[in-house]
C-alpha cells in the first residue's frame, strides 16, 4: 500500500474545490491530502501561520509542513529558503499553475508521482 501526504498552497477553505494560490509562503491556507494507492483518503485545510508575515513566511510554512509529515508540496513557485528546507526534509515540490482547482492539481501530481516512482515520497504503513 502506497501512502503519501500532499500539501497544496490554496486561497481558501473550499477543499478540493479551492484553487492553487499564486504564492507559497503567504498562501491563505494549505489543503493537506492523504493519498493511499492513488486515491484521496482524507483532507484537512489549515490556516497558514505565515500568511501575514512581511518576511520569512516560507520557512515558517516549511516547518509546519514538516511537522505535518507532508511528502509532496504543490505550489506555483517556492522561495529559496522554503525550497531549501523542504529539500532538506525530502519533501518534493511539484510546480502547479495558480488558479488550478485542488482536485485537478492533485490528480496531476498523482500522475507525476506514479511516473517518477520515487521511493522518497512514499511511506509504507
């Protein structure tokens, strides 16, 4: 059984109907999806603690995602600090165009993950 957790930088609290934010560190929310065998098995929407920060929001978000055991991040672009921290914790970034619905972005990410078949983004239960 393949299990991994995807975090999507999002604009609100609409879950799968929400859209990908055009920013990472200052995204309003993060939609966290548990994926088991290529199917969404659970979802949580988290307010971004760094959304109001003028500087340094990316590393705060990266720590939140590390603490939530995220394996993959879907976001348009990452700043250098956030990218470095996510990479250090083996969290894969998949670039996703802004304003794409979360459900569509997640399906695209699942296809990408399946194609790449990387062991570092999978966890065995």
